[in-house]
C-alpha cells in the first residue's frame, strides 16, 4: 500500500468510515480526485486533494461561508488539512448537466441558479470574507494572457512576440477598470451547470447544491452570471440568457444597468479568452485534449462579447492578430 493510500485509509478509519466500499466519481481539470463511499443508509464523498498541488483550506472557508448564508454547500464530515483530505456530504447524482441532457426543465433550472446568485449577492457582506483574495487587475490580466501564451502559439505555430503580448495586455488594462463601477461581492468563479446540483428533499434556494467553489474571490457580481449564461460547455439560447439577465437586474433596483452590462461584456470576454487558453494548455501540457471540442463555441461567445461598443479595441485586435483562419481547434500535437 502506498503512503498516500495508507493516509487515506487512516483518515477514513478515524472518521468512522473504515472499510467502506469506494467508487470513483468524475474528476475535473485539477489534481483533485473524488470517491463515493456508500453503505446501507449513509453515503459520503472523499475529496483527495494532494499537496502541494492542492490546498483544501479555501474550500473549507468558502463552504462554511456559503452555509452561513443559508446556501447549499456540502457539509464537512471530516477533514485532514495537512494531507489534503476531506469527507463531504454526498449531494447525489442529479447534476444540472445530467438533468439537462435528460430533457430537464432548462428554464426552471437556470432560474433557480440565478435566484441563488441574487440571494448570494444580497446576503453577502465583504467584511465576512476578509481572507478571500480580490479579483484584481493582476489576477484578471494573468488569466487573459492565457490566450496569447497558450492558444495563439498553438494555432499559429510560433510563440507570441513579446511586443504583441504587451499590446494585448495594455488593451486589457484599459478595459478592466470598466468592471469596477459596481460594488464587489463573493465570486465563485466556476458557476456553471457542471458545478450545480438539484438536491432531493430540499425546496427553494436550498434545492440548488453548489460545488467547486474553492477558487472564490471578491469581485464583480457580473462574473458568475456570465459564467452561467455563457457556458463554455453547452449552448444557452440568447432569449433565455436575456430573460435571466433581466430577472437578475430586476432584483437590484438601484444597480446601474449600463455599468453592469458593460462589466458583464468585459468579464465575459476575459473569461472566454482565458478558457480558450486553459483548454489549450490542458491539451499541450497535460495531454487532456477532450476540452478542445468546445473551441468553436468559445469563439462564438467571444464574437458576441466584443460586439459591445466598449470592447471595440479588443474586437479590432482579435480581427488583426487572431483572424478567422486561426479561430480553430488547436492541433493536439501543438507545443507552446
């Protein structure tokens, strides 16, 4: 038995789950692994997040914060922070992704997800999360740079020239201040159907289970809304997205709508450029090419985002330096 396996065995034994059968669950793009533990009458999920690649402390902090806000984050049943091991409440199998694929009520599911965001943004007080990092210019710029650091070299076949990279980042430095015109809040960052669940036996907002929030930051309330409505992995109709955006805005009568709409466009473009880079990096560096299938959808979203007048500089830059013939799925053998 490996040292890691022994640490897990000991952790589960101390938590009262010794010798319980374990079944792997679908992972994500990180080093984390998940396993379901099940016996008659009780179930739990093991999160295996090995240091130094992973740190469970942000997950613990945000889970407890969400619970204080009366939202459904998994209960923490046991923890070994040093080892990167958590035993979590099992939310079951009814992910939004599975429900939608099976013909579930798309409008109702998305409406519930937006209602959760409305409640989160109404209830959250920044003073309650002083330890969470800000979604500041440095972080947003580093993410936006993934397009020119990974995607563009992969499709162009050569590294991005340094002066072109700096021109791209300078443009983002001019755009990002447009996102700061509305008060900051808790941003979960990966708020989309893969990380949302419909929980049996719960009603109202509590019926929406929240996952994968360990990278939460303090930033614009527009970010999680565009994460949900401009999903890299599935199409959301323009009509549904517009209706849900209006539903969100109607809940905040004093919000500057024009400022919010501009912030949403800037952050949507930033996020989609980032994801193009991340999916390419997963292929080139980590040999995980399955995410590249979403490239055409991401470019459709970017095209929509840069139609906002405030993003004309980005639209023009992309037209010059990432023309249509380069807006394609990167070759799997690409090297950055």
